[in-house]
């Protein structure tokens, strides 16, 4: 009888505890189906798993996170609908996805003052106007491409470079900054080609060869890049290939096979086969939540985790400061955040003038079927010079 | 000169892939006057089924390819039986709307499988690299596309000229009512046209998968790329699909090779064929080989 009472009392206490837990909604709107869903699928899984991990470990006392991943099919109208729903519900932060969706939402984000973390690293997201509430998790595409150009200039002084970019704002994002940086570095960007899903790139590649191109730098997704580097290998061209975050990664290795050897890639995330806490954490989380190998190996999985982690850290900061969790308090917390995360190669820091979380990135090279870092983490001063004039 | 020849040859092989994809589209239109908006999804079904068999079930890729040709034909056959057959005799716009609906349903069903999102690579079933002659390089998957297109072209030419069913198909395409009155089973003809279209769709899915990997959007996109091909060649002409495909392929490559350098951002390869298409349609509204239908009042 006594034991029964104790059990009931315990259950009541637990129930009160659960009842007292504040439910905080974090919505992500991105492409789980449709264009770019090859990245979005893993990004969404990263958000879900990190959120579950936080709830399972009770990381933020008194808060239960409800993370919703919504498939907007890469359709801006759907993104807008999801964003409006989050605003109406009073969500304290929103996780976005595409370049187009983020750029379109900028004025609305500014108007409603809801902190927004996109998966798009377009510099225009955090450039004026309407840029107060948007925060990039890692350096912009512009900085990524300039970092690659710096590496190329160091290893091949005076190199001739062609850029192959996606025919969209996402693809064109780094082009102007890259041209300015190339001029500073003494290398030549001989051509900028927009390319999507060609079955054959012979014409473009032969033209590059005739112009003496030594490197092709891609700002694109992995699929078209794989087709192009396979064509280059078939044509026996002596051209090296390099790309920004979404151009490379394990997806590229899987699609391009041996043709990907030597590909230079810039990202701020760790690779799953590295021996460090970050890589181990990603693998453990993937295993804990039953994710298949392709998810755990994808760079988009930790990318999604980092976006969720930044949001949760800001909410925790606001909570720990004894404030009500709201867009205003989370925004204030984001501006002061200095979190030594283990998902990427540097700490997440924001301020009023700095809306890039992890400032560091690395150049990696495809060797024997995997990407290995060939530089230490660094931040591109040249990017700041050409973009901000600092 | 070798640059020009390389572009020409590349254009022919890429055009062969378009032609292969367009053949199924033309077959269905030729037999039933239906524009099949779900054609790209049949291409995707073929490619992903081959991938599933080869990677997830460990079936030899060549056997998987053969199985897939049959499987996609069966899927297309039953699609016609279940969804299109009840619409025989209905306005053509109703049938077209159903194919748009089918595209949506197939897209949704593929998304329910592990292959709906993501990039996948077929196991290598051809050697790496390709053939090089006179400084011109062609990859093995591209050569296979040319071979497939040639084989299907010859097979269909024989089928429509010599076989009873082929002649029945032509008769149905010409006049459904007259064919029925002569004892031709129109329903059977329609279903067989869909099955044959399924085979060519699967073949093009395998080729595209070998060249650029498997991605739902990319495979369905090939299905859309056949529109300019069949409009140029003539919606109901099988040789037209081949010629149209090759012309589009060559124009794409020559434009990309010679014009892109002068246009900021390039991309003329995607636009130039359409300009030529407009010009051709100005003089030949039914396409290069399409049947001119004259209605006498």
C-alpha cells in the first residue's frame, strides 16, 4: 500500500514536471522533396535528431522543444506560408532553407522581427537592407569561393580560372566578389558559365581548354558538378576542379567516383571519418536515431544540426537570463552568443555587425575516395576587404 | 576543325539520348493522340528500379537492366489499362489532364521510396572513359545511347511497316472509328503503345542514370526536354523524333561551343535550339516530319 502511494506521488510529480515544461516551437521550412531535396532531406534529419537529443538529455531545463520540419518543395510560396504560420504562433526563431525563399522573405523578416537562420549562405541574406534578423551559420558562398581562390593563387600563381555556377541567385552569389578577389590575387577569371543539368559538357570544357583554364571553381550542387568532372576526365583535360560547400562532399564522391579525385572543396563542417569530438558526435547521434549510412556521411546532416543547435543555444541563453522566450529575447541572445560548438571548425559568434556564426572554414581535397583537410581552419581577410572594404 | 567535329559528335550522341527519350512519347501520341505528361516519370521509374535491383538486391546490373525494360513496360501497360482505358472516346483534353495527374501520383509514389530525394549512382556497367578517334572523345554510356536509339529505330520501323500489330497501330492513329469497324482492337493497340513507350523510357532512364547519376528531378526533366524534340520532328513521327533529337543536340552543343563565350553567363545552348524551333515551325507548323492534317469542310 505504501509502495503504491509512493508510486502515485512520483507519477504526480513527474506529470507536474511535464506539465510545467514550456513547449517551444522551432519550424524549419525547406525542400524534403523537389529541387535540392538531395540536400534538404539530410538537413531536415539533422534538425530533427539534434532536437530529439536536446529533449532526451533535458539540455534546456523546463523547455520541451517541438521541432517541425516542413517540406516546402523549394517553393517560395510554401516557405512564406510556413513562415507566416510560425509568426502567428509566436515562434521565437525560424529555420529557413533556400536562397530564393530567404531573399524574398527579407522585408517580412525585418518587419516582424523574427530571427531567421537559413541553409543558404548567400551574402545578400545578411547584407543591407532588411538584414537585422538573418544569421548565417557558416561563412557565405562569397567567402567560401574567395578562400578557394586564395588557395589556388598560393599553389598556382597567376592561374587561369573559370567559374561554373548554378543559373540562379544561389549560383551567382559569389561571382562579383570572386572577380574582385581574383584581381587582388593576380589570377584571372577567364569566364563565368551558368550551367544546370547538362547531359554533356564537352562544348564548355573544350572552350575552357582552348582558353588555357587551369581550374574550374563551382558554385553549384553536386549533381551537375559530377557530370562535368566526369566529362573532363573522359576528355583527358588537365584542369583541376574546386567548389564551395554545396558543390562537394560525399554526394560528389558517390556520383563522380574516381573522377572526383583531387577535387578541392571548402566547408566549415567536419568529415565523418575524422577523429574528433564533432565527427564522433554526429555519428553517435545518427546511430542513436537509426539513421542510415548515407545520412550520417552527408555534410548536410551536421549542417541541419548546427542550424538547430544555434537556435536552441540562443533560446537557452534567453531562458538562463530569466527572460520570457520570445523573438525579441532570442534575438538579443543571438547577438551576444559565443558558443564553442563541436559541429563545425570554429565557435559560433554573432554580434550586431557580424551575422556569420562560425567564421572559420577549411579547404579539403578528395583523396582515395574521401575528403581530407589540406588547410587548418582559417577566415578569409580578403573576403572582408573586397566585400566590405575593410 | 577538330573542335567543330567534337561538338558535332557530342551533339549527335546527346541528341540520341533525347531521341531515345522522345521515342516513347511519339509512340503514344502516334497510336492514341495522347500527350503523355508522365513520360519523365516512366524514365525515373525505370532508372530507380534498376538501381534498387542492382544495389539493394544485388542483382547483376545487366540482368537488372533487362528486368527493368520488362517491368516498366508492364507498369506502362497497366497504367493505360487502369487509368486511360476508361477514357477511350472522351475528349482528348480529359486524357491529357489524367496524364498530368499521373505524373503527380507517380512523383508522390517515388517520394515514398528511399529514392525520391537524393543523388544515386548506378553501379558501373560500362568501362570508365570512352572511345577516342581523330581527337574526338565519346563516353561509353553515350555510345550505348546511340546504339539503343539505332536499335529501337530499326525495330520500330520494322514493327510499323511489317508487323500486323504495327500496321493496326498506324490504322488506329489514322482513324479510330474506321479501324474499329474493320475489327482492330483499339484498346489493345493503345495498351501496346504504352508498353512499348515504357521500354524506351526505361532504356533512356538507364542511359541518363549512367551519364549523370540518378536524381528524380533530373530524370523527370529529361521527360520535359523531349517536348522541343517531338515538336521539331513532328509529334507523330518516329524518324522525326530521332532527327529532332539529333538536331536539338547538335544545336545545343554548337551554341554552347561558339556563342556562350560572347554572352555573359553563357547558357545559349538552352535557348538557341528553341529559336531554331520557332523558325522551323514558322514554315513547317507540323514539324519536320509530322503529318499535315487537312480538314475539309
